[in-house]
C-alpha cells in the first residue's frame, strides 16, 4: 500500500492513514499469528529505512484522544444528519476496544520509533492546538532537512526530539 503513492522528487504527501493501521487492527482483533505481525514490524522498519536512504523525510504524527473525547465526538457526529454517516458500527467496536488499541499503539510507538523516522505524539483533544502542533512539527522537520541539505549532509533530518516515544507506555505520558 505504501509504495503505490510515494511522492515524486521534491514533492510531498500526507497520507491520512499509515501502514501501521492494519497491523494494529489485526493485533486487537487477534486475526494475525505472532509470526505474521513480527514480520509486519520488520517489513515496516525496512520500508521506512529504504525511504530514508532514498532521501525521503518521514514525519510520523500520532494523534491521541481520550476515550471520553472519542465518545463525545462520535455522539456529536451521529446527532447531525450531515455527518452521521461518518460513524459506523465498526467505529463503536473499535471504541469498545480502546484500551487494547492503546496497548498495541504504545508497543507500535516504541518499536517503530527511530532517529530517521521518529514519532511525534500529539494530544488531539483540542483540535486547534493539535493542528498548530502538527504544522509546527512539519515546519521544524522541513527546516532541519533543508539545513542539512544546505550543509551538504544527506537529508535525514527528523522531527523534534521527544522523550515520550522512547519509554514504556508513551501514551500515558501525553499531557491531555
């Protein structure tokens, strides 16, 4: 899936989902064998290393909300006929498994965080603040990449260093 839409040289892409989503869904639903998801971790790591080695700048952003906030948003969307279609039974099933998703997401964040492709964890409870944080993250990463290029270094700039993705239970450390 990831290879199909890689941007051309000097172009940018902002996928709405990532190659991590299906892996998390299979882990929560327990529809994949351990060897299958272990292989998936290795493949994702290799894919991101290949992208970095080819000069791509990877900016990984994880938006986090509380289960209460998620439930409020679901109810708000469902109460409006113009947006009710956006919430499905599957969304509510995922919501019921919120804790399992968080457990596997924390594992994902720790296992897939790297110097070349670090995670930036953002509290998305306040949408405006989250939007500002996302754009600041992107701008900072682009500035670092351009500075590295100007200095004649291979463009491997990363997003701002954050300790949250390096320890145990990083989602619990987000200031919500």
